[in-house]
């Protein structure tokens, strides 16, 4: 699975295609709507369907979290390249209001964030940046706020 994902992840179009057909996302109704050519911006959405709604008729919390789970990690991995180890380390989610209908999340990586990663990891130290992302409904109202912490370290130079 990893090798297959890595092959598709070499291009934004390939990664987007793969993620949109990936079983867990297909099953949850998650859709990658946009992935920038430089991997620094991504938009994702999820419609409300019979298979991803909870007992009270709103988005299942696990589906809301899954729609944002891997994206900062995948974006950072592709921007930094193979000289870095990038892992999801921690996350928290605050459910703000019921998710009804299609919901959206928008991810961005700035030059300042990438420069900070390179600066903090230059000597081989780990860096644990934290990013916030909001899941919003079609009118822009916040459904959930998610905090994602990544583990990032520069790989040692091979001899």
C-alpha cells in the first residue's frame, strides 16, 4: 500500500486521484476537491449521506475527523522531500456545531511555516509544529476546529 501511495504521491494530480478512490475516504464520502501543484494548498469536502450520519442525523464525528486527518502530513512530506521524516503526532477536535449538508476544510502551508521547519530541524532536532484547521458548512459556519501536531525531523546524512 505504501509503495502504491508513494508512486501516486509524486504528482498532485496523482495523489488527489488516489485519495479520492482510497477506500476509507470513498466509504466516508470524503472528496479532495483541490490540491495545488506545489502541495501547499488543499481543499476537501464531505457530503452528508446515509452512511456517514450519526443517530441524530448530522455528520458522524469520526467522519469529520477523518476528512482532515492526513493532509498536513502529506502536504509537508511533499514540500520538504525525502530528506525529512514527517509523522502525525497528535490531534484534538472540538465539535462546535452540528454538521448538516456538505462540509469543507481548507489547508495551506506558507513560506514562513516551511522556513520555520527547516530552521528548527537543521541540526537534526525534532520539531513539533501545530496547525489549526476549521471544518465549515456551506454558509461558512464552523462545524469543528481541529488541532494537528506533526513530528518532523531531518534525516541524518548518509555516509
